[in-house]
């Protein structure tokens, strides 16, 4: 071993100190760089489509051919039920209006869903149950409302959880110092 130590000399810096080179710190060979880049690119291309938004169709929106088959003045409520199915909603204030509501919603990952398309078919009937009018509304016809954020105050004191907890001691039947 002593004979070999004279043959292998560590390189010296200009100030005379020895440079220590550690194994396995060198950059990877050139033929593996292309493989690593290709593997990363393939992984990215396989993962990215998973981030695409999901489109869901919700509600009851009949096809255009079915809508055109409803003729005002001749079709009855039973005819509309047989043709379009059960309405999504009935009018609260006017008993002679039916609503068929359908929409497309897109949701990307965990973000809030966004309405892409909405259609509302309003069918009005006369007093005899015959279709009086049909009206198709879209997302462009929608009116954005601003809900009121006020809160109604309640009677009583606003107690914290700790005040409520300690305020109940002695009030329960059979408790120490309470009534039996």
C-alpha cells in the first residue's frame, strides 16, 4: 500500500493545500440527460390533462326539436308532460307557469363552479290548461342580484362559550347546590 501511495498524488492548489475531490458529485453522463428530460416531459404531459375542468350538465333542458313540438293554443298540460317530462319547477305565485331549467357548469379543481350556459323554458297555460305562451331564456337574460348581508339581531345576551359553560353550573337538577 505504501508503494501505491507514492504513485497516486492528490492535485495541489497554488497555495500548496491539497484539493479533495469527492466521488459521485460530477454531473450525470450526457446520454442520461436526454432520458431524464424525456421522462420529465412525459410525466408533465400525463399529469396536465388531470387539471382540466369538469363540465357537468344539470337540470332538465329539453332538446330544440322537443321545444318546437310544443304549440301554443293546441297542446294541453298532459301533452307537455308527455313530450318534455316533469318540469323543474312550478311557479309559486302563478299556478299556470311551468319552468324547465338546465345549465352547464364547469369546475376546475377546487375552485368555485362557473356557469357556462343556462337555459330556462317558461311555459304558460291558460285557465283551461292549454299552452298559452312559451318563452326561452338564456344566461344573457339573467339578472344579477345583490343579496343583503344584514343580520337580524336576536333577543338575549351575547354570551361567549366560556360564559355559557360556567353559567350552567348549579342550574341542573341533582347538581351540587342545585334543586332536586
